[in-house]
C-alpha cells in the first residue's frame, strides 16, 4: 500500500469505496508525514508495546503504529471505513480492527485479553466532538496504560496544560493534571488534513501518573468541588460553593474553611492550585 498520507492515494481510496466524509463523526484524515512522525516519536513505542488506536479512519496512523508496535487494536465506529481499513492495513499481522464505539466498548477487557505482559499506550487522531468524553473515559476508568498521545483541537490542549491564573485554566486542567503529566508536542495547522478543519490542532501527550497528583479523602468530593468552583467562573469561591447543591454548608461555614486554608474569600476557582483544591475538598462536608 502506498503512503496513506498522500492526498492522491486518499482520493483514490475514497473514490474506490464511494466513501463520504461524515461531519458528525469529525472525520479529518492526516496528510502530513512530518506530523505523523512526531506522533510516533512522542508515543515511544517498540515491539513490547501494545497500542489502542481510537478512530483509525483509513489507517494513516494505524499503518505507522504497526511498523513499530508489537500489536495494534484499532477501534472504528464508522462501518463504511471497515472494508477500507482491511485493504489499507490488512496485510499487517499485528493489527486487529474492531468495529465499535470507543465510549461503549470494554477497554479494560481489551487490554487484559489482547496485551498480556505488554506496555499499553493510546494513540489517536481524535474527532473533536468526543475529545473530552474519550479522555475522561480513559483516565477515570484507571486503565492500565502508560500514556495517551492524541491529536485534538488546539484550544482544548491548551486548557489541559493551563496553570492557575491563566485564562484557559479550568476544571479540565485540574482533572487532566490530577491523573497525568500533560505535554504539548506540536501544533498542526488545518492544511495538514483532508478535509481541512476550521481550527488548528495540537498533538498532546498525557503521561499517566502511577498515583494521582494529590491525595484526597474522596475523589468524588474532589471532583464535585472542582466542578462547582468552575461552574460559575465569575463568582468567588464562597458564592460558587455555597450556591452548589452538592454541599450542605452555609456561606459562613465555607468562609471559615477558606480562612483556615489561607484562601481569600474573594478568590475565584481559577486561582487555586490542584493541591489547594485537594485541601478544600478534604475540608468540606
């Protein structure tokens, strides 16, 4: 099979199968081999690595992964792409194509059954519309994976790495950094895809932590506090937390807790570090 990053090859394939891009599935195929190499390099894969790819499309990344990894499981939701994948990457004995929804399939079972004694990693060019749900699914299920290398919308990637006080800093920043050490790899302009998206993309690597960034008495409580703090960004922490139905505390009680933690009443959630969120969650009932 010729290089799948070639626009000419892609056009020939989609014409042969009468394939039409589905906007609802966010289908944009990578046509830049330099970006492809950066994804592969960032993933740091070898023969001892098992890779799960979500949304392989016509197999551009799948092909490159198979040439480095011990085994690749490619999960594709669009039935129209399955016969194309069988042609483009079917010759690789270490690729298994699964027609299913990555948000519904049992990824933990796949890891246990398909990758015994292997280091498991996630690699994907994620459709924008499922970026956050997919990443939250991968992290909250505590899958036995080492890292996640994905191409996502640039502004979402910037939110994931944002620090306290920055305008992009929010609940997604806290949750992603609680579970991982995020690292921006490269920015990818629209002309690197077919068809071209309307926004820039970014390749980001999430190095999964062995233990969360901070210790909390209850993860559920921690996430509730984070969600409440950013739910009404313009409100102070006192008002945001006291207005939340998740907590049974008065405004005065919340003020006392903040005072003990040396957090000003006028502060907003966007100014708190992950450690401060953990301390706050541990103190709130």
